[in-house]
């Protein structure tokens, strides 16, 4: 079984197969490949598997996944969509 985790796309860099973005997963921000998701835009929620964004989600779908993850103990606090916000301070995480 594979697990894809939702996160909010904060920033996009590069083009085509070199396209990547910074994605927030709760309190953690990671760089992910957007090569398979050219339609992704800043503030979208994306499903990420093994460092690759594979699908877009709307905010309601992302919130539902966060609730499921919390129920099974895989998500920490601070992952709620309502608590999202813009990137903070511009520093690396």
C-alpha cells in the first residue's frame, strides 16, 4: 500500500520537468516535484507521494484527509486547513 499526503503549495520554481514547489505539511515544509502536475498553482492543495505531487485537492478534500490522518494518529496538531496561512518569514525550513 502507498500513502500520499496532502499539503498546501506555497511557492513554485522552475519549468516543465524541472518544476518544483515548497509544500507545507502541517508544520513542516518540503520541496516536491511538480513535474506530473503542471496545472498546480500557489495555494492549491496537492497529494504528494515519494516527493512527487500526483494530484490536486480542493480545501474540503484536504480537510477531510487531515481529519482521517488525525483519527489514525498520523497527523500532529496544526494541520487544519483553517489554520493555513501564507508562508512565514521566507526562511528555509
